[in-house]
C-alpha cells in the first residue's frame, strides 16, 4: 500500500525567516519560547514557538492563517510537521 503525500505540501514556498532572532509575538510580549518553528508558506517565525512553549504561536498561526506546514529552526533538525493532519509532512 502506497503512502499518499500530504496534500498541504503544495502550500510550501521558498521562504526566509521574517524574524530569525525569535518568535515575533513572544518578543513583543516578553514571553519565552522553547523551540522555534518556521511557517513554510509565508516565512512567519513569530508564529513558530512550538507546543512546548507557553503561548503555542506556531499552532495558532497554522489555524488562523491556514498555513499548516512548519519545520524546525533548530540547527541539525530536518523534518516537517502538518498541523492540519497532526502528522509529519
């Protein structure tokens, strides 16, 4: 049985982090984050604090903007996550 690719991968674009120094929302609010996630549709990083972070901006961005695919901004990590499917992309 063949595994179907995630249909949201068509939303992935070449992006550069808009805020490489950290989560834009957390920086503005003075809130900490744990790991950063990069939106692969628009390059939003302020959205990319992970679910272990207090404010979970990556998940909020994925649902509000309908940009479900993210990847880590941590050195040495190479994977993608789809929030819509709650699965690797």
